[in-house]
């Protein structure tokens, strides 16, 4: 019998085997009942990958999200339901969003789904396309959109399924979500998809429900990208995550801790009690560095703690082998994790602070000991997962001896058969005289391995399985028969063992709320010790919250971590309701953008409960962060850079609140300087006039009243309060803190008309080197506007720009400062030196020379235009292309005839322009 397998058969069986042993494997069944495949194919064929600002995370996320939105008068109402397959908790949310769908997009980024379920009717060609779906495809191109039949988005079905599945402690949420139509509709579609497509069946009253409302700072998706909260913009994909705020703060030991830290960064808390509690925990860890190390070590035993929540979706699968594998894996994981609860409780008990009181209370619960006793009565002691080949034996011996007589009998029969195999192999190897070794693999069962053999044909009574390198794998007919017998025993044994473990886990699943609390403690401890470790390493300070912002010797945290060998310059920051608008001027590369980014990043760090990079820090609580950073157009939106700027500013002002933080980098620089300066001035006036009442209620988690349960359809996303004028007090008045950088000198005059404006500049000293001005950057913030002039030419000198161009620019500069370039050209004949004046009609000789050179001048015009396009192209890509431009300039000069070179040297700028105009007119007339 030849059992050598060809490659195709091997690959096919390999796939079947991988599906067989994968506990998370879910064979899709009846997807036609859920998914609209026609729309799905159209979506896949029109994928959008053109947005340069798109969020392209390559994560191992297993979150599936369902989303639907209101129509007609309810447009802007968005319902979201999400569930992580690896740690099943049903997250529900209903948002009253604006035309930009900022809250919905931010929630999607926080949840980080791998798939989004949407109603297929959104893509009906007869209906208007959904702007929300367009934005999702544009901003999150890596997320797969799944069109689900509209009938599955049913609020009644969603409420019935949630009522059946929700755990005991989640039952009180039913009253809150009862009238959340869009939220329940999304939940109905999600649960139907999981049941019919992913084959996830949840046990009754065992699913944790988490309904999320307000309470977090809003950071839109583009701001999170520009601030480099998760990924750096300037490094390759391998180091991008490390050189970001998340990469800096992430010292977590558990995957669930890392995911929640990521979510905290994208949506920092606005609950002062939660933030203060974490600050206190970090202080205790810093004061007890040994305990922080012990906590870090003990948390390594909880790396897969979130998988305990899979106990809510256990099932008596029709395939006993797959069901047993899943249930055994879960039972063994639960046993190992619960055995580490007491050591964790011991470490927490040493942390003397009220901030750890909730954790101590959860860990001291008797429920975990009771669950461990249940596991010990059924599960064999000292069963630990190791290599893949050993898992098969763990499944067979998973159930404790004496629990079931039939299981004991089958296990004894299994052992006797294995002993027969050992005797058989010993006999055949002794008779044949070959040094073969008995091995076992789940795929091939028991067989023989002959090392360093080069057999052309197997010995008598042996059959070749396959060869791999110098190893030859053999079997015998009797050995294959005994392997078949063992497989039959295993099936019966697994069926009985699966039934016993299933009943045990079903009883344990009733305590899902306690398990959820345990995971909450693990998340809390992991994030706290991670932030404490960073604070100790970087010597951060603990911020305090007030009505103002004051940072002393602050610096950008990522800049410090990425430049260890350089002394980072530290700066002060101040902002108050009376002085809330800060205009920062100074040359390029002086540190203006880093300064305003630093302010925003420190605000985020403070509100996630982290210590911050400063000597001392006072922070005002912030509900929204806005930014206008970067300089690029949007091809997918058919918008120029200037149009994108205008849209961003409209979005900022329409969503601005008195407690917002706004950072703007060089506004209106994408259009003509004069128009840009005027528009920028107008925008600043509008921002400076914004004033409101501090919305302190936003920073408190208030339970929703019954009236709040009604479906809200309002579009105003501002959190401002409606109060009577008589109730307003001076201390309640608040303004957004705004930091803007600019090169427009006229904006510094805003301080003359608005008392809440403060002019600042980055200190830069100019020096003369080889009769050329060079800049010495100090990266230090200073009061008042910048007095440095002509710093663009100084930077051009530093960039090794062609000296001839710089000399010409310096010649034109004195007049440009007093009048426009157009006025300069019109009056240049009267202002130029006599020796350089050349008029078109001065002498006949000049007329003839111009006429003779007209063709050469037209060629020169084309060459100049070509050179100018190259300059724009290469300067927009990299300043390292200066050498290329120098080469083009030299080629242009070398191609000129001596007469043309002489004419250009002796002519003024207006004369050259006149010659070009005359040549063009002559061509048009001809």
C-alpha cells in the first residue's frame, strides 16, 4: 500500500487539520440568509485607497461592528453595536451626530473593528448615497464593509435577543436601551450575523452588555493621525507604532490592557474621579517600585485573560472533537488564570491606598475560589498546555479519574492500545534491524521515524509515508489498523468528556459578571503599572486640574524618547479664560508646530490619567480637541489644499465649545498671501469672539433619565448648557484655548484689538557667516511677535540654494517689503541704475538685436517654465533635490548663445518681460 501523498492532497488535508485544531475556527453556514452578496461584490470592486490621510491599521482585531443611521428627520442619529469575538462583550451606543459624523467615526476608531455590518439598502442606486458610509470607506479603507439584508436590522428582534442573552447585572440596562431604536436595530443585525455566519451561540443570561454614553474627550480621526497618537507619520510601518504616544506609554503585559490603553488614548476620560484615581495608583507604584515590578510579573499570567469571556458562548457542538477542544481549552485557561488570582490579590493588598480598594474587593470575592473548586472536581490536576503534539493527550486525560466510569473505561482501553502499539513497533524494528523511533503526531497518529536514511524502497512489512530531508517516515498495515482503533476510542472519549465539561462550564457561565469584574481589575492594574513605569523612566510629573493651563518646563514626550542623545529644549505654557488665544510666529524649523502639538499631546496624557512630561503641570479639563495641521489637497474629495483648510475651519467653528482645545498651524497658507492674510485675520476674529459657559456637567457621568431615552434627532453636537442669564457667574465664563502658528506679520496686530490675544515667538538668532545671514535656532518660546526679517532667505542659504537666485531675491527684497511685487515691476524702470536701463525703442541696434533673438527668447521662456515646474515638484518632495535644480540651471545657462547671455545680463527685469510679451504678440499676429 502506497501512502505517499501528493502536494495537493497534503495541502487540502493540512487546511482541514488546521480548521480541526483551531479553537476559534468557525465554519460559515447559510451566509445567504444574512449577506447581500451582489452589493458585497460591488463594494469590493470599488474599494477606495486614494486617501493619504486614511487610517490603515494592521492590527489583529477581532471586533465585528454593526451600524445603522436614521433617515429623513432622524438623519444624524447613529446606532452602533460591537462585539469582540475573542472577548465577547456586547457594546451598544446611540449617537446624535452632526453632518460630519465626527462622533461616529471616532467611536469606530476606538472600537477598531475588522468588519462593519451595514444595511444593504444604503447602496440602493435609486436612493441617495450615505455620507457616513462614504466617510468610513475613505478614512478606514482596511475595514471590510458587509452589506446585511435590511430585514435583520430590526429593533424588536434586537431587544428580544438581548433580553434573552444579557447577564443578571446587565439586566437593568434593558430599561435604558428599550427606546434606542437604532442601537437595538444594529444589535439585532449583529447577533443574527454571529449566529448564522460566524456560528457563535451564546448561553442564556451569560452575555455582558455595555451601553456607552458620554464621558470621553472627542478627538476626531484626522487629529489623532496628525498628533501621532497611535502611529508616527515619518517612519516606516515597523517603527511607526513605537514612535507614537501609544508606543511610548504601552508597557502593558496583557493584550486586553493594551487594547484599553489604545482606546483611552483615542477617547480620554472626562471624569475627574476616574482620572484622579489613576493618578493616585501611579503615585503608589512610583513610591513602591518593588511592588510595581511584582505586579508586572504577576500580570504575565493573565496575558489571555479576556478569553475567559468566551464562557458566554460555549455550546454542545455537533462535532464532539471540535466542541471538546474548545471547552477543554477554555477550562484549562480558566484554571490557570484563576490560580493566579490569589497571588494578584496579595500584591494588591500591599498597595495601601483607597485607589486600590475596588480591586481588593473584587479579588477577595469567594466566587473565584468556588469556580476553581468546580474546575478541580472535573479537570485533571496539573494539566498544562505545552507543545501541539501534547494537546491530544491533554484532551484525552482532561477529565479527572473517577468522575465518570465510562470515561475511565475508554481511557483504560486507549492506554492498552497504545501499549500494544509500543510492543508492535519494538518487535518490527528488532526483526528488521532498522533504528526506527516511534513518534506521534495528531495528523498521522503513531508511526516510525528513521533518521539519516537514504532508502530507495522501504524494508519488508514497512510502507513509506513520505520523506523530509534525511528523515524517512514509515508505517505498517497493523500499525495503521491500531491507529484507526485509537481514533474511534478518541471520538467516544471526547464525546463523553465534552458533555461533562460543557455542563460544568454552563454552570460557571452564570458567574460571567464576576469574571468581567476580574478582567476589569486586570485592565486597571495593567494600565496603571504601565503608566507608572513610563513616569519613573522619564521623570514625569503628576498634573492637577483647574480652570487654567500652566505647564512649566514641558516638552513633547515622543520627541524626547526618539532623540535620547540630544538635550530637548523645554518650554512653558500658559492659558486662561482671560488670555486664551496665543499667536506664535517665527521662522520655519524653529519649533512652532512641535510646540502646539506638545500642548495637545500633554492634554491627552493628563486625561487618560498619565503623568506628563513637565516640571509641574496644571491642566484644564477639555471636552474636544481640534486641529488644523498639514498641507495637502484631497483628490478623493476633489478639493484643493485651500478648500480643505476652509472645510476644516468651518468644522472647527461649528463644533467648538468653551472647553475645547484648538491648535492651528499656518492657516490660509495655500492661497495668495494677501488674500490668505485677510481670511486668516477674519477667522481669528471669529475665534476670538467665541465665549460661553463652562460646561462642568459634561465632566460628570450622570445616569440618563427616562426622558433621555427618547430617540433624539437634534444635530447640535455642542455640550453647552441652557441656563438663565441671571444664573451666569463670572467664574463660569470660559473660552476655548487656541494656539495658532503663522508667518503673517499683520496677525500680530490682533492683540491691539482683542485683549485675550497674546503674541509669542520662537527664539531664533541670526548670524552673518561669509556675508550671508544664517539662523541659530534656540527652540525657546518668548513673549511678543518675532522681529526677525528675511528668514526665508537665510533658510535658503542654509539649504545651499543657488547663490544667483538668492542675490536677485535680496536685490528685490527692500522694495517688496514696501509694495507688492506687481507695483515693483511697474516702477522698476524708474528705480533701476542708469547703466542697466535698456528700453525697447532706445536705439535701432537694440531693436535689431531683440528681433534677431526673438526665437531664442521663446526657447528660453519654455526652458524657464520647464525649470520652474521641476523646482515646484522637487521642492514639494524633498529639499535634497537642490542639486538637481542646480544641474538644470547650469544646463540652461550653457545652452544660451553669447548674445542672449549678454542681453539678459544688461537688461532689467521689466525689459525682459517686455521682450517676452513682444515676441508672444508677434506670434499671435502671425
